[in-house]
C-alpha cells in the first residue's frame, strides 16, 4: 500500500510539473470518440474495402498483410532480449505484429487474429520494462500496445484490458515524465518525432482512465514536435537523409494522423513550414534503379513509404506517388510485409487508383535548410535515365558523415558513383567505438565509411572536412540541356583552401560534369578527387573505363591536363570497420602551388554518349542559373 501511495504521489507531482505553463491545445477540440479511435474509427473499414475491391494492386497488398498474419499465428511471442543497449528490434517487431494482427481482425473478424494479437499484447505487457534508457524502444512499444488495445478494446477480456492498460501507463507514459529519460522532448531530430508519437498513442488509448494525464501528454507532444518539424523549412529537405526520413517523418505523420482523427484537427502541425513539401524530397531521393541517395546514416535500398500516401492526400497531388506506384506494381507484395507501418498505407490510400498516378512534371528538385541537396534526372519513366544527387550541408547535422560536396550518379540502370551509407551501429558500439561523439577530433571520423576519404568529394592535404563547416546550394537551373547545381564548399575546407566551389551538371541529357573551382592559400596544397564505384575500373592516363552489369561508363579528366588517374583500396583500416567487397575508389591527386586559382573538371559519360561529350565546359559563373 505504501509503495502504491508513493507511486501515485510521484505521478501527480510529475503531472503537475509537466502541466505548468502548458498550452491547452485540446480545449476547443472535438470530443474524443469511443474506441476504436486511433487512425481508423468504427465503420471506416468499409471505405478501405471498396478501395481493395476496385484496384487489384490494393487487393494484392491487403492479401499479403493477411497472409503474413497467418504466418504469425504459430510463432512464439516476443521475449525481452536486448541487443547491446537496445530493445528496439523487439519493439519494432512488436509494432509490426500487433498492427498487422489488429488490422486483420478489424477487416475479417476471424477469431484467430484476435486471439493471436491478444497473446502478443499480453506478452509485451509482461516485460519488466520497455527499456527507458533507450527511449525509442519505449516509444515504439507503446505505439504497438496502444494500437492493439484501442483496436481490439471491445473484444478483449476485461482482465486483458486491465493488464495492457496498466503496461501502457507504467512502462510507456510514466517513464516519459522522468527527466532521466525524456531529453528527446528538446531534440530537433527523429527521436522527438518517434517518442512524442508513441506517447501520444498511449495517451489516446487510455484517455478515459487518465484524462488529465492524457491531455497533458498530447499537449506536450503538439508543443514539442514542432522542434524537429522546424528542420523541414524552407522547402522540405530532411536533414537526416533517406532512411531517417522513413523513420522520423513517418512517425511524425502517425502522430498528426492520430490526433487529427481523434479530435478533428491537426492543431496546425501539417502547416508547419516545409512539412508538406518534404514529400517532393523523398520522391526525388530515389534513382531510376530504385535505390536511394544514401548519404549520411542511410541504407541504399529504397522501400515502400506509407507516409507518402498521407502526403499525396493532403497535397492533392497523386504524382507524389510515382515511385511508390512502381514499388507496388513491380515488387511482389510479400516484399513489403517487413514494414511495420504497412497497414497504415491502407488507411491513407484515400481510394487512389494506380492509374490515377501520373509521373512528376519536374525533373529537378532542390532543397535548402540544414543539409541542402540538389536532385536531377533526365526522365522519370526511362529506367536507363541519368540521375544525379548532390549533397551540401554540414558534418555537424545529426547522423551526418563528412560527405559535403559528395554526389551519386546513375545511368543505364547502374549506380556508377555510390555512397557506402551507414554501418550498423551495434557492430561499432560493441567494439567500444565512440560513435556518437561528433567533435572534430573524435573517433567517429576515423570510421572508414564516415569520413571524406571515401566519399565522392575532395580531400585537402589528407585532412578531414570541418565539422563546423557549412555549405549551401548557391545556384541551380532546370535548363533541360544544362541542368545543374553548385555549392560553395569554402567553409568546409576553411584554412585548407582559400575558396572552393563545386558544380554538378547533366549536359545535353547525355552525360555528367563535375567541376571544382578552387583557390589555394599561401601554402602549397595537395588536393585529392575521389569517386567510389562498384564497377570494375580500367585506367588509361586521364581516362578510366568503368564496367558493370554489361554496361560501360567513361570517367575522363579534362582539367588539369596530363593528370594520371589512380585507384585506392576500400579495405577498411580498423578491425571495427565493416568490409566493403566489390568496391573501388578512383580519382587523382594534384599538388598546387600557393596562391593559385585552378579548376578540376571531370566527365562521366555513358558508353552510348561518348561521341556527344565534346563540348568545352564553361566556368561555373557562366552556368545557367534560375
């Protein structure tokens, strides 16, 4: 009794502390509906059933979800087994299982799905805790259990409801009130988005039992989540890159969608500057190969993004779904069932037919903000199209690498200029690597995949890029025969170079130019130009022939004259580095006198365009600009 009294007293104190000075966003909101209230109200299944019956693609995806639920029926429930400091893989699998099974129950009312979902919910609720020291684990687990509790509420036994509700409160919401665990409330990255979403789901699920606490948690989420949403300004470029867009932005959408459905308003969150425009960023981040521009801590493989359907609905622009349409129609639906948020795509589809999705009108997208990017292509529908992505920004951004000025390039369905992307965190943390310290002299920048030595950019005097440095996209143009973007890299190489600008262009819709214009300081300077490739490289002076998958690309150095191309190994120098089989660094080094202005100009020419790539490349100042 004493323990219970102490816990209740502590909870009331924390609740009072959280509520001080808090804006009551819910004061004028609609009355909260009865269960089910998260994302999909009672009876709204019927509209989705019509979508499924009207379009074979949606019908196939729905069936894939149900088939996956059948495969889950005989699997043992999850156990609380951490990997390193994380329980996150269990939280994510818990969310996937519960979301899928609860969806299957609501759409079929087959008892097997209800029973299996209840089994999983009770198993998750029985964990000692949901690992609040790594709060993402708590957030995803709370969302999982809350969706199950809400969607199955009227069909669960009273005893099960009590156990699950108690877990949401004690293992989900209460730890979020503890300052030891909730530093994410002031974060401007994906932790804020994911954790606030999870806590809001918990609050909505048990609202009638803890109304004041629930209001406080939801108000807190609405106030806090605008911090990371500020990073979408001005036009949608997500600072943390492709994979973390799929994490932070998706959970941000889960949050907005839930409160909008529950209260009839999104409290202005959708209108935060740049947020709706971020769908254009995500769509353009995928090349014709289907792979992502995987800068920073990102994976290469692109995947179906349910949140894009929410954006298309809000923007009234089905062309935002061109890449998603391709994934749905080209890939076996079974490929998508590892996506834990997949059922949400059925909720956000808004009845859109695959035939109503037209290709985007613009072949170029430029985003400003903390990590600016320029993304350009020669076609949306030609699988052999040229695609180039240029990244500016800063190594100081969350999850960033020293990849400022780096680029990727595709042609003929081959990713010729590539990025390694991330190394799995546990593989580094388990070996004692100081991964999350991003100071200039930290161990993070000794990780092979993370520094500028192996990115498609410049290395000056064998040194690192400046963590504090920042680069903007300075000019760009969507001129069809001279599509281009430039970035000023001077601040990234401050003290190593007096001035440096990089331009990337697609000329005549046929080949790519990389041009660097630089000025050395009052000392002799060594400059290394590198490009990472999965191709086989054959060198002949200032040219290299790259071959892969039966295709060829010519890398030719126009300036400086008489340069000798060379290759470097990608064998990692440390035992903690991941292996990099089948990859090569190709490029050149030059030593420049003090106080010298010069240019480095490199052509990347697909074999079919070799005879067209003869134009002299003008200085960056003469490149077309918007």
